[in-house]
């Protein structure tokens, strides 16, 4: 019976989320009006800032994707650190649970060091211009 209540709650939350998304989409301007058509250059003055966008290279896009993934994994690592602390505090001094929590903490900290160093390496290498003339 408890599972049915949880399923109903999840279904209601999903429905509310979908309705808010559809409302947000409906309030957006029609994208067809923003697409430039041949011969109508004067009508799209709102799109003038798009011409001044910086060029994005494949290397910088990949570096941005990797650093974003590493940043999110660090956030997940911090959440796992809190969960590990709670697990340690609720072990009530039992030797088995305490050693599990200590091992979890050790592996978690090693993983976070690896993530931080990978983030630093990727960020540093992304700033080096390999193909620019000196």
C-alpha cells in the first residue's frame, strides 16, 4: 500500500512538471518567425547580436564538455561525502559498519583527488594553443 502512495506521488509530480514545461514552451515566441529567409534581411534586426558570437572550436567544445562533467562529478562526490558521514555517524560504534564507512571515505577522497586533478589538467591543456604560430 505504501508503494502505491509513492507511485501516485511520483505520477502527480511528473504531471505537474510536464504541465509547467508545456506552459513555458507555449509562452515562447514562435521559432518559425526567427528563422531568416532569403530576401528578408531587413526584417530580422533582433538577430543582429548573433553575428557577433565568438567562434567555438571543436577542441574548446570538448574541453567544456569534459570540465562540465568533471564539475558535476565533483558535486556528486560532495553529496557522497555527506552520505558517507551520515553512514559513519549512524554506525553506532559497530566495528563492521565503522570500517565500511572509513573505507568508503578513503575511496571517496581518492576519487575526488583524481577528479580535481583531471579537472586541472583538462583546464590547463585547453588553454594551450598548440596550433598557433609563435
